[in-house]
């Protein structure tokens, strides 16, 4: 990545903000519905980051790449902790995925082609740094867009048996379903072979 603050850094920071907003949406759903882990407010306070100031006001311009990577790690770790602590106390995965679905609906935009739908996901879902090249496009047709996820950058945050990596992907898929609802496109993920058609 560049040593100067540019469009790619704002693009990545927006994806971090989407992750932060999803974390906040799940915490808010739990608070409003009296989930045990969120009753006293301390877990929400620890896991939700309300400091989403403009990028240029907070980034370390002497270490842009390192600062962004640290923000990704922090966002991912707090998100995993929130979900893990909720599930340790109660079986709330269905409600968590519903909150993710509803949040996904708030991100929905006009999608006329499968490429538009993929672009919406690519601009929203946090998959590490651009240099990680996690998503490799394998087919780009107007009605059928496919890619291969080459690495799991999320599993290292989901290590507790109460919330293993497959929980992360269930929540992610619910959010994607919300993003694509009423667009005419469906998302399928078969062990990293992904398709929008």
C-alpha cells in the first residue's frame, strides 16, 4: 500500500466502519431484547467502538499500513468477543443472524448485474488488507459472478468452542442475504467457492 493517504485507504477504512457498525447493530439488538451477556452494558461498552472519526483525523500517516492493520485486528477481535460472550450465555445465534440480516438490508443499493452485487459486497465486507488478495475472481458474467476465497483471515479470531469460525460465516451470510434481498441475486458460498447469480 502507498505511503500516502489515498482512495484505497478510505475504501478500506469504510470496510472497517461497516464491521464496526455490524458489531454495534448486534450489540444493540441484544441490549434491546435483554440478552443475558448485554444486560449490564459492560460487554457492549467493551466491544462497540464509537470512535469512527474521519480517517485523516486519526490515522498515523507515518505508518498507514500498520495503523490500518491494527484497526482491522481490533475490529475483528472485538466483534468475535461480542458474539462469543453472547453465545456462551445463551443460544442466540438465530437472533444474531437476524440482526446481521437487518443490518445488511441497510447497506443495499441498486444492483443491475452480478458484478454490481459483488462490488457491493467487496466495498462492505472486511477481508483483510488489499495486499492479502483474499478474493480471486474466476468468472465475471452479467448474471453469474464467481470468485474463490483463497484464505480464511477471520478464523484466528473465532477460537472459542462457543463461537467457532463457522459461526462467523453464518452471520456473514445472513448479512449478505440482507444486502442482496430483492435484488434478484443470490449468494452461495461452498467452502470458499463463492457465487452470485
